[in-house]
C-alpha cells in the first residue's frame, strides 16, 4: 500500500510562519500564492521532514522567529514525523510500535519524489537508465542495440564494396566472340604435329609408289634385254614374269590407295596459333569481368540479408519494450535516450515531462504514494485538470506550487501563512468539480 501525506503542520521554517495543510489523499493539491510568500518553503519543509538531514534547508529557521522551527507530518500509514527543538531533532512515531527513525521513513520515501527536478534535470541517458533499471530489460536492450549497430556498420561496409565492385565490373572490357576457356597453344601444336605425321606417312606411300614404278620399269628394261637372250633365259623370264605380275598388282592397289589420299590443311591451326595470345587476353578479360560481376552480386545479396537481420533485431527490440512492464504506456528507449511516444525529453511538452518524471519516480519506490512538484506555472487549466485526473487514476498524491491566486489552487499562501485558514477546508475549485 502506497504511503501518502495526510497532514502537514509547519512553523518558522524558512519563509513559513505557521501553516497547516491537509492535502487531497490522491490527485493534485495546488499550493498557490504570489511570489516570495512561502509556497516553495512548504515543499522544502515536507522534504526536510521526510527526507532527512540531506534535505535540511541552508537557512531552516525563519529570520526573526522567536521559537525554533517545528514540523509535523502525519502519513497515511499512521506514522507521525516531527522535528522540533533547538537542533530540530527528528522523532518518528510508529503506531504499530515498530522501529522508528529515518531508516523507517526511507522504506517508503523516494528521494526523487521529494526532489523531482533532480530527475527532470538529469541527462537523457541517465533518465533512460533509470527507466531500464525499473523495467529490468536494460542488459537485453543494450545487447540488441549493440547487435543492431554492428549489423548496420557491416551492411554499410558491404554496400560500399558492392557498389565499387559493380562500377569496376561495368568499366571492364568484354569480348562476346571469344571462347569461354583459354586456348592452349601446346594442344594446337600437337594437333599440327599429328597431321604432319599423317601427311609424312602419305608421303612415304607416295615415295614407295615411285620406287615401285621405277622397279617396274627396271624389270621391263631387263625383260627387253633378256628378250634378246630369251631362249636361254626362258627360265629366268618366267620368274621375272611372276615378279612383274606381282609388281603390277601392287601398283594397282597402291594407285587406288594413293588416289584416295587427301592431305589435311593446317591453315586454321596456324591462324589459331598466331592468334592464341590475343584470344587468351580476351578470354581472361571476360573471366575477370564475370568474376567481378559475381562478387558484386554476392555483396548485394549480403546487403539484403543484413537488412533483414537489422529489421529482425529491431522487431525484437520493439517486442522487448512492448513486453516490458512500463511505468507509463508509450515510454521507450531509443539510442540510449528516454522517449515518450517516440519523442525525446526536450521535445516533450512540459506536462508530458511532468507525467513521465512522476510515473518513473513513482515506480522507483511503489511504496511512495506522493510526489512534490514546484512551479507548475507552465500548465494551463485544462492540462492541470488532465494531469490531476491521471494522478487520481494512478492513485498518486501530488503536492504542487504555482504562482497564482486563482480558483484552481486549493491552498493560498500569503506572508508565510495559509490565507483564510479559518475557513478550512478550502472548497474544491469549479474546474475540478467539472473535471472529475
Ligand atoms: N530562513 C528564512 N527566513 C526568512 N525568509 C526566508 C528564509 N529563507 C528564505 N527566505 C525568503 O523567502 C522567500 C522565498 O520563499 P519561497 O518559499 O521560495 O517563496 P515562493 O515559493 O512563494 O516564491 C525569499 O524572499 C527568501 O528571501
Ligand atoms: Mg517558489
């Protein structure tokens, strides 16, 4: 159960002469008045009573007062806090008889609730850290943020390389007519050698034909010579006739073969050998271009993948904050800074700043059911009413000061006293009746 302030009595504290206040149990209690009348002194008195020595005002005792400061705060849990005497000694009385003293107060008094400006003036990062501490997802969020940044940096680098590679590939020359593979000069020469060997074989057969023909002629000549001696060489002639027949047969066969022989041309190969260097230069150029294009494509693919990963990490981040138990719907942390409905602190309206600060400070110590707010001048009446309704809905008590003597203030402080104190309690202002 949150503790709220039921009543304050203060005498001779700073600008206060004598003040008795019973703030509304929840919602907004406005302490109004002109400048230098003692409004802030009322909040200072409350802070000193509840926050301990570190909230003791520099000049706590009112100038010209005969008696020392006296403070008495009654709380909703029945505890009574008093400061009295020459040294403003603290007494904490617990009706249940539990231990007393500042330690007991510290259980339900949130320091930032006594000193909201300290939260409001903290840096963006400090505010965000406070929120993350409350909702308990700080480590996970920081890890996701680091991952998003790393992915983003990597994608930027990959994107630059992809663009460079593509530009490089586009600039490179290409030869659509060149073969896909480099041509081997050795292979061409080997083919040429094989043809030359086959041609040499052909030549050998041609030479053989010539030899055979020569032999035939020689045999014929011999026969003529031998014809003269035919009679005595009849026997020899028979043998020669056989040789002649054999040669004639061989001649016929060889003639037929030779007639079918056809020499292959090496002209195309010679041309290829001459062009091999040029062709290979083009082949290499085409291969280089294709490789550069592949690399550019690969980089583009990586870029798209990283984009998906960044989107996924961002989804996780949103889900993490959506799933967290936030002190106020719409709160978030972006780039390590506190946001409310996507806006940074400096872009929030004054009333949103107050609402955000109040909600966060409230969650810091849920036992503390009140918050003190100085200088609510910047809120117009409609905003005040809306803020008041929100506080009520939250079950939160706010005691605030405002330079105004208008009807929106339940309490008016004048010259260190509550104006028209005899007519207590002050009636609720008209705008509030309509509002609630
Ligand atoms: N110990 C003190 N005794 C008397 N006057 C004081 C003391 N401390 C501050 N003051 C005076 O109180 C006035 C401010 O009081 P404060 O409560 O801040 O007024 P408000 O908030 O209504 O403007 C100043 O004029 C300041 O000089
Ligand atoms: Mg003031």
